[in-house]
C-alpha cells in the first residue's frame, strides 16, 4: 500500500513537471509577444508620442518591454528549476513570477487609467503644438510628425482646418501664402495649401484629434490587455510551482 502511494506521488510529480513545462513554453511565448508589442508601439509609432504632454504612454510601453524580457529569462529559469527538482530554484522561480505579475498588473492598470484622460491631453497639447511649434526654427521633428499625422490619418488641424489660421506658421514668411500646410492636401504638391477647399484639402469633422485619440487608445488597450493577460497566466504558473514544491518537500520526509 505504501509502495503504491509512493508511485502515485511520483506520478503526481511527473504530471506537475509536464504541466510546468507546458506553462513555461506558453509563458516564454507570452513574454515574446509582450516584448514585441511594446517594441512595435515605441518603434513604429514614436513620432506620434510627441503630441502627448506626459510620458505615461511611453512609460507603459517601456514597462511592458522590460516585463517581457524578464518573462523570457524567467521561462528558462523555470525549465531549469523543474528539471533539477531543487526547491530553492522553485522558490526563486515563484518569487520572480510574483514580481513579474505585479509589474505587468501595474502596467495594465496604468494604461487603463491613462486611457481615461487621453482625450483631454491630446486636445490641449496637439492644438498648442500646431499653433506654436509647427514650421518654426529648431522644430523640424515636430513639423515632420505633424505632416505625417495629417497624411496618415487624412485630416487637417487639431479640431478642424480652421485651427491653422491661428498658427505661427501661416503668419510667417515661410508659409508663402499658404493657409494650411501642404500636408493637409489630398494630393501633396508645392504650395497646394494656398487653396482651402474640400476638393483640395482634408476637412474631416473633428480634425486630427479623434483619429489620433482612437489610434493611441487602441494601442493602450492592447498594451493593457496583453499585460493583464500574461499576468493572469502567471497565476496558474505560481499555483503549479507551489504544488510541485509541496510534493518535493513531502518526498524529503
């Protein structure tokens, strides 16, 4: 009877180890996905982040990238801990899982909280950027970002094309009679911004703010969802690690 119970315990250990191996594979893949989403957000869309007054969006992405890198490293440690069956390694693995769980949970909550005040920040900062910085000396990066924004989202001005009438650019000599930047034009040619007409320029209701807001909001929700999703997956890993640790401890007595 005692021998049958011992064999049963061995099978439970083997079963838990297999589950942890499967978990670590999913965990490693999840870490890769988390890191990829964070890097993609910063690398491909970084030109739009300058329109935000705060760095919360970029901070959330950096936290997600750090967490993803740590997740991948922890996945390898988890496999080593399972193979060695050392309770010390399992304890360290559990602690790392818990730390990453907290980091990803914080990044997810941060993204969700920032999502709620994204609209107000965009309306204020983008309007000020277009009015004061576009086309000014030493602001070539801002100018290029605004041009890309208006062409990518097929819009003109922060709220409407009329916003440009109050900008420093339109009233400067560099404008050469333009009433809006050339990037507002449906077909961009030199000085096409001199003619403000729906057939020539984009006159989207609400301007660029709603489109950029939706774009950034989608990325924030994606960052938050990926972070919280992997965090929930880690709860399963922590439970399995505790079970295996307990079984190995029983075998020692």
